[in-house]
C-alpha cells in the first residue's frame, strides 16, 4: 500500500472554474479574483480581501503596511516560514525577534512573547495559528491592546477561536491557500497600501489560481469536517502506540481546527529517523512537520515531531495500515 502525505480533493468544479477563465482569455486580470474576494469577504465578515500570489508576499506586505519607519523590532513565532523571514531582511533597520512556541499547540508562547516585548522597540507582532489550530488569542489580544501593538494574524481559512474566525481578530491577517494567500483587513489605509504594492511588485494572484481557489472554498466546510473526523480516528488509533502521541487539541465551544497538518510527537527515547525509515520503506509518506529550532521548546519539537498523512480522501483503512506497520516495528524505533 502507498499512502501520500497529502492529496488535494479536486473534481469537476475546479475544472469548470478554470475553464471559465480560459474562455475569457483574461489570465492576469479578470472576474475570478474579484469573485474570490467577494466570497471570502462575506464569509469572514470583513471589508477588504486581497488575493496574493504567495503567502510570504502577503505577510511581507502586511508588515510593510503597518511598520512605516525602518527601525525597531517585530516579534515573530519561531515557526514562521523561512521565505517570509528572508523577505523581512529587505526592510532596512527592522530587527526580527523570534518568540518560542507552546509545547502543546505549537503556537506562539504567550509568556515568552511578554518577555521579549520591548516598550521602545517593538513595532508589531505576528501571531501564527499553527497548522490550523488557533493561538491563545484572549491573552495575546489583552496584552497587545494594553501595549498598543498591532497584531498580524498568520493562519488558514476556516480556523476558529471561541467562535471568532481566525483572520478577523488582528489588525491585518494573511490566510494561506493552496495556490497563494489572502491579505485580509477592515482598515482602508492598509488595504489601499497593500493593493498598490501588490501591483508594483507583481504579487497579485493570477486568475487561474483564483478560479481554483473559488472551487476549493466552496468545499471548505466539507473538507474541514472530514479532516476532523479522520483526526479523531487517528487520535484513537495512536493510543495503541507508546512511542508516538497525538497532537493536543484545544477543547471548548467555538474552536475549529482545520488540520492543515497532522503533527504528532515521538517520545524522548524514540529514534524519529528510524520511524521515518520504517514508514517510507512501507510506502508511507511522512515529514518532520515543523521548520523551526531557535527556542528551547521549538528545538525539542523540531527533533521529535513527525507529520503523518491527513487529507480529505484518506481512508481509515490506510490509517489502520500505518498503525499496523508501526506496531510490527515497535522494537526497532527506540534509541
């Protein structure tokens, strides 16, 4: 059996949306991007949605729209993408301060955020909703409001925190898609500035990508529901293993995890590389799960995390197969 790490659910709807763009002959400017903007704006209840060609470019313009002076510091979660981190180097005089993550949710550590805040230098903070699970926004928003620090949200469409849709809590937000990103805000000045720079730097999402994302958006709730169901099954089956634990999930009404990735934690006495080897040898794709290792907690996570398959069309029988493979090879995984 071969089990991929992830696989998109693509059907005739994507083909129909893309066909409409091709028939129009408008590949760079047309109706698809506008339609995507309107759909997401209504869904989130926000004023401005700007489709962007990449998530890194959306985050970059979000920062530029807030930090006008080329000096000071920006606080970033340790799990931020390398591409975005490199783009920030273009802003002369802006120092990146990385904040460690919480060992349960993999989101930014509130206590470390408070420690690294600098009254004279901190200009903004980026809050990531890692892999589809919202950060602890109550504490973060209370602190940032008190200190008058603008919050840039970094996440995925569909996540919720206590009933609030992620992407609507911060001053400006960037929501990652399969083929790009959405810059979201209720602030006219930020939207206008980001729009102007998107045109100047050629960061706009092309029409074919927008058409694809329209079809994906229409299936979003079905995808989230199915992935949550599969994640619960994963959680149940992983209890049978003593060397890999299921990811922590925040309980409570109004919290929605989109499970963009299913990141598990190997035990401290487990050889994670051996687990990789066993899985790959049996046709099962996996990954290290998290690209960070600057803080004390994140370094530990980087060495122990493993991302397992989770996608809309994943079958329970495929999860059963993976569990059986790991059970049979249990004695080989310990250090």
